[in-house]
C-alpha cells in the first residue's frame, strides 16, 4: 500500500458520475480516464499497488486542477487533496527539471529577479523591440505556445519600488478595517496597474491598506507542481510577515493566489507549531470582491457596455466566491450584464497548463469562446491574471479583437469610480 497517496479520500468516492459534466477535460476529450471519477479510481489503483505512477501520468497530468468537481460532488470528495498527493508523489520519485526548479525556487519568490523581468519587458515594449521581433523570424525558433503568448503580453508598467515597500495607504474616511494587501509575484509584473487600482478602490471603500515589503510568492505554482516542501517554506514566510502588521484582512485580487492563501491551514496541517497561525492567516484571507461588495463604492460614471464574466476556477471552487463579483458588476451604472453559458467551466489557463498542455488548453478555450460568441459582449471581465491572458488569447483566436475587450473586475470598477491614476 502506498501511504503517501490520499487513499482514504479515493475510497469515499461512490463513482456516481455527477462530476463528469463539470470536468473540462472529460467534456473536451470524452474519455473516462480524463474525468475526476476516472482519475480517482486510477490513484486508488496505484495506492493499492495495482498500477504504477507512470501508468496513470497521462490522465493525471492532463487534469487542470480547477476543482469544479468538488463543487458538484454529493459526497464532498476532496479531489484537490487526491490530485495533490499524486503530484507530490510524482515529484518525489522524479527529479524536477533544472529550469523549472530554478524558476519556481529562485525566480518567482525573488523580488530582484521579478523586478528585472518587469523592467526588461517594459523596455522590450517601449523601445518597440516587440514589433521588430514579430516582423523578424526570431520567434520561429520558439515553440508555438511561446510565440502565441508573446503576442498577447499586456502593456507592462513596472510598479514604483517605493509603493511596494512597507507603508500605509490611509482610507478616504474613518477606516472600517486595516487590510494587508497581497501583490503576488506574476501579478505584480504583468498587472501591476490592477494592484495599484485595487489599493485605490480599497481606500475609497473605507479601508486602510498596508503594503508589506517582505511578502513573497504565495506558493501556488510550486504546490501545483508537487514541490510541497518549498510551498510550505513560502507559506511560513508570508504568515510570519503579515502577523507583524496586525491586519484584519489579507486581501488580494488574484483568484489563484487567493485560493492558495486560504488553504495555508491545510498545507501546514501536519506541523503543530504552525497550525494555529496558518488557520488565523487563512481565515483573514479574502478576495477583494468580497470586501468591495460590502461597501458602497463612489460610482460617478456610467459604463454603457454589455458585460459578461468568466470567473476564476479557484476563486469560485476553492474560495467559494461566486456571487460577489457579479453583484459588483450589476451595481455599476449603465452596465448590461449577461451571464456566460457554462461560466463554471475552466477556460484552460490553469496556472501554466496552457503552456505545458497547449493543444488541450486551446480545445478547451475554443469551446469557451463559442459561449462568448453566443453572448456577444463588449467586455469580458476576469478575476485572475492567468484567466485574463487566456481570454485575451481566446478573443484573438476568435477574431474578436476589434469588438471585445478583456478587463479585470478591478479595472471596470475603477473606471466607474473615475479612478485612473495609479499609486
């Protein structure tokens, strides 16, 4: 018996099949082995010694980890725990590629390297080097997915270092609460403006916002890749530095990172000296939409656009934040909100899934865009950077670049409040 796999959780599955219609890979690929039910059974077989990890890797590696199956499961199977146990076991049995390990352990958690990346991308765009590169044949040496995503890289504006150091942004009125703002690593490179606007909105909503210099990467990408020990290291660092500032909430505008933060208690459940601290941190962690929806934002501008919403899977399925973003959208003056059919289905981004499993991710995305076309929105609203880039790519693949914009929820709220300047 393999004691490292989540065997007890696999036994609890009654194989009812309620999860099948919720699973993007099952719906897209149409095979039982690519469904949650099929994957649970395969992990169970490995735990019992009837199959090897190699026998099931094709099935498990194509899982998006969206955890939509958990949301519909009548017996509350913790699929995420089963999937995580597979990833950890696989990583412990196989050496992680050097480049992947370097990026995960040395680049993402390191502010110096992330600043270098941010400034390099900003220079690349401002000097029009990106246009020259696209006209040349240089990109042809790279894989298709790299060429594709280079073409939809958002406009990069590096955050001002002084605004990422520890300081306090006072609320516009008597503060309702003191919040620590979590910037994320990738988010603060590609969407630093969204972070800045998030802080502004929190100020206008009556919150005192604390920026904490010592915070680091949330550990989600490391955890999803099976490097649980390094994810724990990052979690402990974040817990310790946020504790020092005595905040009432830990707020972020990143669906994927937020899901990791709220599960720090589960990540550190086997370390007694950290359990209580992790539970307190997780309890304070909240998506920005939750706090803003409790407030009365000072809308001063009508936005007469048709809008639909593609939720982050981890915001919806892990953090259980389903209604707040939609309620905020419908509160904006002038907005015509139309629900996106099958919005609960993953867009195919899933961290770096769309880079590693590009073909499958594109099949899932194209199905998502068929639903977008049925709504014909002016704006697609997102709540996570990976989803944002994926939907931008979807718009481009569908030939809708002149008709449809992709915006983070925060950007649309800031526009309605006439907040344009960053920090």
